[in-house]
C-alpha cells in the first residue's frame, strides 16, 4: 500500500495523509462530495494488520521497458483505465514509455535499494505498532535466456537486504494464456483450468496442473532456495497473493471457465499455505472484453460467482482439510476442496472442468459425524451464456459414502451440518 501527498506528475490529486485519516472519523455530508462512503464516524483505529511496502515494484524501470509510445506505462491509472507501472523517482523523472528504458540497471532503483527501503519502513512502522506485519513485493523468477530478463535477481536482492524485516512476501499472478490458432482472441481454457502450457512453448502441455500451478511451483522453488541462503535461520516469510486475476483482454468462449478458475485457484492457494488471496481488480475497465469480477457498471461477472460459491462453504476461521481424487480416473478434470467449518459442519466444493460430459462423484468421508441432509449450491453452464445466478436446493441421503452428479463445466458446493 502506497500513500502519496498532493498531485502526481499526471494530475491525480492524492490529497494528504491527514486528509484521508480525518475522513474516517467524520460523518457524511448532507451533499455527497464523493467521499461520504469513507465518512463512517469511527475515530478508533480500524486495525489494519498487513502492510505491503509498494506493489509490483520490480516494474519500476530497473529492467527497462519498451521504448515505444503507447504501452501501459502511458496510462493515467484513473478509474476504468488500465493501471500503469510507476517509475521509481529515486532514479529521476520518466516522462512516458519512450523513456522507460533509461533507468535500466540503475542501482538507485535496484532490488537491493528497494530491500533497504523495506527495512527502513518496517522499523519506522513497527515503532508505532509492533503488532503489524510487513511485506515486500517479489516477482515471478524469469525463465528467459536473455541477458537481463524482467525479474532476474529481484527476489534474491530483496531477500538478501530485507528478509529479516519481512513477515510475508507479496506476489501476484495474472493468469490466462492466449488460445490457438492466433493466440490473441480467446483465453486458452485448458491452460487456465487443468492443462498448463509449458513456459515459452504453448504447443506443449503439463498435464498435472494448470497455469497457476505451474507459476506457483516456479515461485515456490525460487523462494525455498533463496530462503535457505539469504534469510535468518528458521525464518521463511509466508506468501500473500495480493493480485490474482485473469487477463481482461482475453475473453473465454465459455465464461464458466473464469468462475471455475476463481473458486479453484483461491481454494488451492489457501490450501497451499498462502497467507491471504486478493482478487484484483474488482472492476473491469469500461469496454473490457473480459471483466472478471464486476464490470464498470457493477454487474457481477463469472469470477464474482466463482468466489461467491466458494464462500458458501468456507468463511474466515474455517479450516481446509485434506481431500483427494482417484487419480486412476483419466482425464483428470475433477477438482475437490473440503472444509471443516467452525459451526461443526462440513463444506465440499466439486468442480467439473470437463466441457463434454457430466460426472458422477462418489464422496467418501472418513469418520463421518454429520447430518444426513444438507444444502447444495450450483453454478456454471457450458456455452457463452454461463449461469449468472447460484441455485440452492436441499440434498439428502448423505453419509459416510454418497454420490453427487456435477454437470459439465460447472461447480457444486455442498454444506452439511453437524450431526444433532
């Protein structure tokens, strides 16, 4: 999270820290000036615990940029426009994308310099509130053989300088590769859901996981290596996924794929130990071909329904528990997530990623101590008119073993109360 004071180089007025702090304690004005939603009459601290020092900082110009007018570096970042990377002003002003490359390899904006700044921020902020947690922005390690690829040495440089001051690492993924034959018209739904492309070779597939699984494994391997070499003994900052999304310019032929990805990805990351997962952006830009959560008019999109369905089975304080799928069944297009709920109940999420056929799932729960009746929630539909509502129906005949049919390209969430 970054706080600015006053106007920036493109005219955005970010006000001052004092202005934003005073709004929280104020009451709404009779005539809304656009900030009434922030006037909540609360003078006590809200208690924000997680603080990231910067966002996507590796895009600050250290790795150069395309010296062609018109890329995202020229966007203003205002609402309904694509966000732009920000040049690090420690190395001097950058007017537009044609000058982006001028700060390449500048030590003033290097990962080491950023890491040293993280240490200073952490010391100052924890002097005010020792209970907060501080994170630093890392990035995916590169696989390119170029002499200076984006991200090369970033994670190692930051961790060497700041690991001891870091409670978590901030990372983000924008998933969704282009689909053949032209790679630019549609999202490759197989890469998004269950059959990842090899990095740098979209004609080869990794059949064991989707694109996010590929990217997560690549990052995890890099972190494990660097933690051992560069962090204090026994200190391994957790991962906070502060940006998770699909590409807004690549629509899916079957929008249900976006919703299934949202639910499956968030559940999988939390099961894998992520400290938190944030879907971003909430609003798609006006005219975006694939707004994933809400469009510019606040109309819910597939990602919204995917996460809403996930929330039917899991809430803060619930615990994901082990769940497995019979790997003898091929192709492997079924994903399962299970949750032990604080109310003593059980939550199940079944995702059928097969676009061609429904699947009958035999569910076995060891030590079953739940009711024989529950509630089932369904969402999804094959085709361009994917479901825009979650349906709710009762489900009976539950027990240690029971069957559930999940239609093609859809999800079923089941909530089973504890036994009475």
